C-alpha cells in the first residue's frame, strides 16, 4: 500500500506554499520573551545563525514582520542553501561556517524537534531542545538532547553558559 500520493505530491506542495504565502502575516505570532532574549544574546556578543527547513521566501516574510531579527541574527541558512537537510548535519555546519571561527564545543543548536536534536548531535554541537513547538516534551526527551528547556529565556540561559 502506497502511503504517499506521489502523483499529486507537487500539486499538494504548491497548494501548501500558496496558502502559507497568502496567510503568513495573519498567522505569524511572537513567542513571549523573544525580544528580551534576543537582546540578551546581542548584549553578550553571541553570534546567531538561523538554520531552518523553510524556504528563503518564508524567512524573508518573517524578517519583514519582525525586522528586529536582522539586528541579532548574523546569518540565515534556508532550504535552498544546502543539498542535504536536517537531520543531516550539513545545514548546521554551513551555519557554523558562516559565523566564522567558532569552535564546535562553544556552539549549540536550539530546535523544537527530534530531527533538530539529531542534526545537532551529528554536527557535533550541543543540542538544546525547546518544548514549545509541535513535538511533545516526551518525544523531545526521547531524542536525548543535551538540554531540554520550556521557554526561550531558559534556552538563552543555556547558550550563555557555553
């Protein structure tokens, strides 16, 4: 039995992308504590790369909605920037290279999925799982992250100890 409708996959993907682009601004929301947490990272001189499985267009839409991200995020790595994708380490390693000479032992990847934890481990980075995303805390715990935190403030606390 075939679980993926390969015949209509491209059509379904295009429908999803179209819906996302049309409804992005109406649906996007700030997580509590994000601005203050990003300010803490900036004040501490922490370099930040966002590594996402989203397309560059989606990232540009988010940055337009939250222009302060440009003040804190030094680099973005999107779906189009690598041939391999998470949980493969390539996107994370590209982000680390873009930031300059940061040793892996002083770098971390913060993510909200077991795939993010797996990618961080494969890249040799500290993994920080956040439990406010789509995955349950138990699913994240099963991935065995180095740190599991409930909110962005706690994630920043971890990052400032590296």
